[in-house]
C-alpha cells in the first residue's frame, strides 16, 4: 500500500520516492534550479515498466502540469540540482 496524495518531494540530484497511491488525473507543480535535465516519471508497482512522464525540461524550471496514473507507483526524479515536486 502506498501513501495517498497530496505529496511533496524534494532533493538535490536524482532520487526515487514512494510508493504512492494514485487514482486517475493529477496536478503536479515542479521546480528545478540547475542547468541540465529535469525529468519526473511515475513508474507502476506492477506490470509493464512503462512510465508516465510528468516533467521533461532542461535548465531552470518552474511550472505546473497534469498527468494520469492509477494504482501504486514510484516517483523517479532525474535532476542535476535542487528540485521540488508537489502532487495532488
């Protein structure tokens, strides 16, 4: 069983968080304060290893997006500096 949303994660460099319980459509706010890639994916606990892409930006970023995921999943962040992601 995963922790329910809303959830906030942050760090400095690549990290994996979770598990979290997702249920349909969600809103994510993200920020990144470095020069290279900022990618956020939600990976399902079971089944195929396909992921839901939440953010895919280069350099400093701040913004909001929507994504869809049902069930338990892990949030994987690729970043080369400080980041934060808030998911509802």
